[in-house]
């Protein structure tokens, strides 16, 4: 995942969480913090499907852990586009 591109998407509103985009626009980016909570160890033996399952599992762990008012969906992998 390209974190710089993901952040830029949120700032510009492209492929982004609309609620988070509006909050960044309203409060300015310097009022937000970005933390890397966990790194995914590279395992070259994982298939792309196994990698996606691992990433979604990691994401769900943190969605369950934090009360995040900016996340649109309570389930990992869900987007405003219904994916």
C-alpha cells in the first residue's frame, strides 16, 4: 500500500472516505495524526488472495479496537462504493 497516495486521496477526496475528506477540509490536515499501528511482514509465499485476507484481518482488528467516527463501515474492506 502506498501510504502517501492514500493520504493524498483523503486530502483531495478522490477514492476517499467522504466524511474524513470533509473533516480534513474543515479542520486542516495539521489537526490530524497518522500512526502506523502494525507492519505486515513480507511473506513471498502468500498468494494475492491470502495477502488480501491477511490485510483485511489486520484492518478489522483495529476497526474493532478503536471507536473511529471517521470510518464509514464497521467491517474491513467495505467502501462507500459498496465493495
